[in-house]
C-alpha cells in the first residue's frame, strides 16, 4: 500500500511492534519545530504573504493546528466545553466532536495540540480529559480522565501537554503522587504502566522520546525536575533538578548527538546535559540562567540555539558549546519555528517575523501584523506543503508562502 506523506507532519516510524505508523504532531515530525518544506519565499511584502482563507469560529484557544495529508485538526472552547474540529485543506469544516470540560479560568481555551496516528486522533483537554477520536468520522473511541481515573492534579493553568505516541502506547503526565507519568494502550486507553518519577506536578510541557540502540527514554519537564523514564517499564532512570522555584516549564526538550537541551524561564533558563551511552545517567555541561523563554520553544541549527527571551523581550542565539549569548535582535518575545533556512517568529504582540540566521547571527528580513483573531498570540505557527498556518484565538489563517 502506498502511503501519502505530508511535507509537514507525517513521519513514517518503525515501531517496536514492527509496523509502520504515520504521525502528525506538536512542532513537526520530531517535535523540534523544524519543518521540511523547501522552495519557500525568502521575504514577504509589507502586508504579508497571500492569505488563502481564514476560519473565525474556533472559540477560545492557544493550541496549534496539526495537519495531515488531507485534514487539519484544531481544538477550541465555547462556554467551557471543548471541541475538536476537523477541516479540509480549503478550510471547510468536516466535523466537530466534544472533548470534555475545557480550561475556562485564566487564559481560557485549549493549550494542547492534537496528535494524529494513522486513523486516530489523540487529544488532552485542559481539565484532563484524554480522548481518542476517529480521524475520518469524528467518533470517540475511548476517553480517560487524568484526574478522576488516573489521580492526577490539575495545575494553575490547566493541562497543556500535547500527547506523545510511540508504537501501541500513548504517554501522558497526570502529575499524581503515584501516577506522575503513565503509559496507556493507545487503542483501548487501558493503563500499561505508571511511574512515580519524582512525584512532581505537571508543568505544561510536552514530552519527547530519545531512541537509543537498546532503550527508549521518555523525557519531560515536571515542576521541579527534568525526568528521564524508561519507556518500556516506567522506571525512573535519572532526573535534573530545577534550581529556582517556578512552576511554568512549557518548552519541549531536544536531544541530539548525545546531548539534551532544555529551555525555560523559571528554573534553569537554558541547560545542556550529556546523556550516557546507555541512557542511565546525565551530566550537566552548562546552564545559562539569564536566557530562556516561557512557552515559545527554541530551534537548534548547527552550533547555535535560537529563540526569544522573555525579559527583556528580544530574540537571542546561544553557542551550544558554551551557552554564552552570541547575538540578539530587537523583536518581541514569542514562538519560533524553522523551515528552508529561515526562522519564523510569531511574537506575543501579534507580529509575524521572518529572520535569517547565520552562524549565530540574526537578521530580520520581513514582518507583518496579525489583525484577525482574539486574545493572546500564544499558539505556535505551523508550516505544511508551503502553507503557513497561524491560529489566533477563535481564528485560524492560511498563508501561501511558496515561491512562484
């Protein structure tokens, strides 16, 4: 059978059970904010690239869309109820399915990006309802609540984890004392294992997976520790303590060539850790308390890390060998992704910027203002098949950024 691949977010993975999966998920194929699209515009006109369409009926939300070969999935909240919407590539609604009680207190609306695996969509609502939905029909397959069923603890801005799937398992972080992190069977929702880890509450972070020759390690930031969990058993392998008291750690860590990088603006700023070859231990290489952002993510390109800085608001680059700041650029704090040699930076002031990086240096090439939508500009942008998708509250816009 021929599998159709999307340039954005479909990644063919050989799972531990020996079958192929197509996965579309948070921040692209590797959860690192890097999108594979090529032949994109090198600059934009003052008013921005051509808008293809817009949707203005999503309700509240800060969650990014996720795009497959044929569909777009994005959650929204209306009157404290959560919905998952499915659209075609022209912005026409195909279905919407209720996902449970959504976060409606401070910063109301969904935070979690759906994860699509083959013909199933997985999503975690702000009040902890984890649902599995048929990607074509919108029919619910199963649901588990991380509070009532898994004894988790809701944190002050609601659950914000974009769920991670590997093989026949789905991983999530209820933040309970005994059920700190759990693995569920992705077809039934049944518990596979539970881990006490360090007993921390969840901290708004979406996990990543390290694939070593003889072990898979689930890595996530909880309130007080970065933890590494054996994905097969749930055993805690190691932890890295947050040195400064804070409960907001939103940025997915990155693993590359034996090193783990993580960035936040609460506990440690920016950190580089060395992972032992067997995955059983870590060693701190450096940390930079001054750098880091709250929820904008970061991008590693060659020997530098790029991303926004929270206070004072600007974009920065750090040398990965030392952690020392290499360059800074006057641009408001926001989220960052990368494609075709350029950084795409969506500021919390609603400005979409195109930045050219080169060996740690940065140049602002183009920018335009997002004038449609509601509330804060927190959702991360997405690129798929030469289309830039931006979600701003109740609105989602599609821009053509292909060269012509």
